[in-house]
C-alpha cells in the first residue's frame, strides 16, 4: 500500500513539473529571473510534497527508525542480562568446583582413615590368630608332655619291677607290686613338686 501511495505522489509531481517549467519559459525569464506566479506554484508544490511526505513517508521512516532503536536497545539490554547471567554462572561454577575439590579431599581423607583402620584390624586379627596358634601349640605341647610323662612312668614301673625281680631273684606279683611302685613314684613326684 505504501508503494501505491509513493507512485501516486511521484505521478502528481511529474504532472505539475512540466506545467511549471513551460510557464517559466513562456514568460521569457532567464534562469535567475524571479517569477511570482512560479514562486507561488513552487511553494504550493513544495508544501504539497512536504505534506505528502509527512503523511506517508516520514511516519513509516520514523517508525522504522524507532523500531530499529528499540531492537538495538533490547539487544543491548539482552546482552547486559546475558553478561550478568554469565558472571553469575561463572561464580556458581567456581563455587561448585571449590565444593567438589573439598569433597574430593574429604573422600581421600576418609579413604586413608578407612585404610588405616583396616590395616590395624588386620594386624590385630593376625596377632590374635598367631596368639591362638601359639596357645594351641602350648596346649598340645603340654598334652604331649603329660602323655610322655605317663609313658615314662609306665616304663619306669616296668623297669623297676623287672630290676626288683632280678634283685630278689624271684618273680613278683604284677598287680600288687605295681601299685606299690606307683605309690612310691607319686610320693617322689609330690616331694619334687614341693621342692619346686
């Protein structure tokens, strides 16, 4: 629609222009001659053109300039907001990075503590197992010692009976004399225990 108005205005000016030019030539004036009728018509045409431009051209031109100014201002405002948002996000990122570093060092410290605790527990468990093995070995040694002592007593009783039988040159009754020798050995053992 603006193109239609512009074409109408241009055709109107072209229609007025030849009439003005022919009037100036018919009166015989030169290039610098002042013609009051021509001046009036030139003023009327100028004012008409100014009115047409004011009504149809300047409004859209000023509207386009204002729209462009608003677009530029909104782009500047948006850029400032984005800059502020970027600065805020950068601060958040720095805070998150510092928090992640702190958490990582806490996790490492906890890992070290857990490793130390596990090492100590394993050492204590190994000590306890070693002590239980030692205690079991001591009990086994004591049982073997008691068994050896019992075997030695039995052998010593048999040897004592055999020696006594040879000395007397007669065969002694095993059960009665064995009881006699066992009592004697217990008395000897009791005397040794009292001395220790």
